[in-house]
C-alpha cells in the first residue's frame, strides 16, 4: 500500500532520496521535485517520470507543482499527448541558486559519506 510520499512503482530507486539537498532542506515533496528536476536539467519530464524520480505519488506531484510553477523554479515546456512536460527553469535566478547550493554543499560532503 502506498502513502503520499512513496513512489508509485515498488522497487524504483528515487533519485531524490538521500541527497545533500534533501538532507539540508528536508524531504518535503517540493524539495524532492526540485532535486529530481535538477538531476534532469537537460531534459523535460512528465509527471509520472518526475514522481518516480522524486519518490512521491503522482497525486503528491500535482499537489505541489503549481506552487513551483508560481515561484518560477519549474516551467512547463510542452504537452506530449495529454501529458504536460516539466523542467527546472534555468532562466530563473532562484532555480539557479538552488542548483548552485547543491554543488556548494557537495563540496563539503566528506568522501566517506558519498
């Protein structure tokens, strides 16, 4: 049985689990969505893929994506079939600051923790 913070497909490894940003900022679904998008910054992804990468249910993704769109951190790039596609908004200063924070934090992670 799945809760709102567990991935929809069992056995799927969520890219947003146990990252430096989730360690520092917490494992809130918005943080997990941002982490998933930062890891896929060269590609847009649909809600199903992003939910899997974030380790959350699609309903949880949809409950939070509008806030991230409003902040300008996430952008909807296109629609494929009926599915909207999203990516990190690389033109948004806050999104770039979050990416820079992730890289800066990685510089401080002890080698035996990685």
